[in-house]
C-alpha cells in the first residue's frame, strides 16, 4: 500500500517539547551575569526559530471514522444516492423495498408493491428518486423503471422490451439513462417515454454501470473490459481497458475532469482513470498475493478524492477505500467484518454514505 506520512499528535508534541527545552536553556543562561546579553540574544533567536518550526509543522489530519446503521433483516441494501430532501435513499436488492435514512441515522422503509427487485437508484431532474426494478424471478424479463417521491409514492413505467436492466443516472439533457444487459442503453423521460440504443461488443454487449460525464456525454462500463462513451443521441465510442482478465464495474466523474472506474478480477483488481479523449491509466491495488478483491462502487468525495467500496474474499475483509487523483490508495476497514459494501455516494453532510449487503447503511467521514 502506498501511503504518505501524516503527523500524529506525538509528532506535534515532540516538536512542542523540543521548543520548550530550547527556551528553558535560554532562560537558565539569563540568570548567569556573564552570559546575560549573549543569552538574551540566543533566547530571542531560538524563540523565533522554534516559532517558525512550529508554524511549519503540518496540521494533524484526523482519521476517517465509520458508523454503521442497521436498516434491514430481509433485503440486501444495494444502490444509494443523495435525495433532494437532504436525506440518503437506497434500494434493497432481492426485495421490493426502497429506504430513506437521515444524516442522523434514522431509517424508513417503503414497500414498492411490485414483483420486482429494487436495484439501483438516482436523484432525478424532477426532484424525485428514479430506480431500476429488475424482475429476475423465474427468468422473467418484465422490468420496470420506478419514480419515487420523497414522500414514498411510487409510479412505475414498464420497459418496452425484454431486458435485464441495472444502473440508472440523469443525463445532461435532463432525461434518465439506464443500462440493459440485453445489449442496450435506454433513455426515459420523466413522463415515461422510452428510447432504446442497441450496443454490441465482441461478446454481445453487457452495459453495466453508467454515469454522466464531464463532457456532457454518458459513460458506462461494459463487462467485456470496455469503457464506453455515449452521446445523448446514441453514438458510441469504445475504449478497451489494457488487461487480459478483468471486468469493469462502476464508473464516476472525478474532481479532476476525468472518469474513474473500478476493475475487479481474481488477479488484476485495479482502480482506473480514463480521460474524455480515451487515455487509460491503471493504478495497482495494494494486495498481498492471490487475493480476490471485489471493487464495486466508486464516486467523488467533497475532499477532492475518489471513494470506493472494497471486499477481499480471501480474508473476508471489508473496507472503504480512498484514492487521490495522483493514485495513492488508503483503506479503512468497516467495523463489521465481511460486511460486503457495494455502492457509495457523497452525502449532504460532507460524509460518504454506502450500502452493506449484511443489512447496513454506513457513513464514513472524509477527514
């Protein structure tokens, strides 16, 4: 793991006591008549030097802290987003439930009264929550897009074709876009009008996670090691991630004007960065051998870094990761081991909020 040293309280205390010893020695000399003038000058010089050194000491950076809130004993918390009402909203996979949690940790669950499984969720252009409702029971492909008000009222729109819908985001044109594992990306208006954009790759096409890019286009991952740029009119440009065995997972716009994505596999788990012109850089993930690292959600934080979820299936360790725009990665283990964090978003309180498959919503401070 690459890490930069940050001074702890012991470092600052050591500098402080060194300064005090200098000043104490100068004060002792002050009482020696033969050395009074010289000691006075020395005390003044050392005091100034000590003050400058103290001012140059970098400020102490507090460690991030994680708090977990248990929200469900039935569903599996999956997607999460910040709502227009100042709360966090999440979905429960394998259940027809969406949830709301305040920044104080009070949660409310809403039964959606559908036969579908709530998958991913985003804050829509109309102030409502929009979510994908995947029906994977018994191989059914009858799926819906849901519009959920902040009061918990649901309206559903049936996807016109057999599909396997997944992630959803708001585009620069004020419409919603969602991915479909049946080789498509869809656009849906807030009135429920659908447009399909077929997409093929060498294995057929499996659009997965999607985000609005800094260039006004849509960017999504394809499980066949592809990052794909899509214009709002449906024109695709593909970029192949330079690895031989990996699957691209989540993608987000970073604070540096690039796209950042997670890449997971049994041997090449990485964090990736791609410019809007298609230049890809991969950052080696700290690993101790043949660990199976599952890197899922990633998003930009208010501190100018990227934050992501981490699961090590070899050691059953779970963590929230942070990567700087220069590629330095640090991890913070979750209080509950093997909690399986999945999705992550920036909250209105300056913290990062994430889902844990064991039935928790987590909050991690960014400083």
